[in-house]
């Protein structure tokens, strides 16, 4: 892997439906499934970034319920894009609930959106996302720092 040249703040948003399934997004940039996620823009809070990213990528309006964790370990948070860029992400992962909108592929960043049972995730999923989901499913009042 090439040398890390940038560090970026990111957000990820875990959403469960009434059946307890988790919403995953098939990303156009890497053709892999993952928890909807994105970047924090300059001047934006991480909470507002999470709400914006979900709306832009899924058409859903959400309310943030809790901070699941903050993830910065280079072993899982360094990501190489197909164009060769290597980025170290510090990701705040939130749990949210849907309060409006309609689930639809409205972004060129998204190939598909689907709810999956938590014990039957697709094989082609981003490497760190099952860890985030495990933390989301862990009953604790404290957030994880990993």
C-alpha cells in the first residue's frame, strides 16, 4: 500500500429497520457493501454531517440516537481508493432512526441500498464495517474508542 498522505474526519450511520436488519449501501467507488458513511465538510459538525450524508445517499431523514464509537486504528481505518489515494479516516459512527423520506438510490456514489439480517451480511463488505456493526449491537451505555 502507498504512503498515507491525508487524514480525514468521517461519519458512519447504522440504521436498523423494524425487523432488526441493518441498512447497507453498495458503494460505486469500490463496488463493496458497507454501512452508509461519508466525509465531514469544513464548518460542519459530525452530527450534521451524518444527517446530511444519509439524506444525500439514501433519501432518508434521520434522527441521531447515539454515538456508537470513534474509530481511528490505522489497521482498519487506512483505505486505498482505486485511483491510488491512501487516506487515514477518523470515523465517528452513530446509530440513527428514520424519521422521514423514502429509501432510494439518489446518488451516483450508491449502486444499491438494502437491509440485511445482521447475521447474514454480504461477503463483499468493507473490512471495518462488521466491527462497527458488532459494536452497534453491543448493549452498553459507553461509546467505543478503537
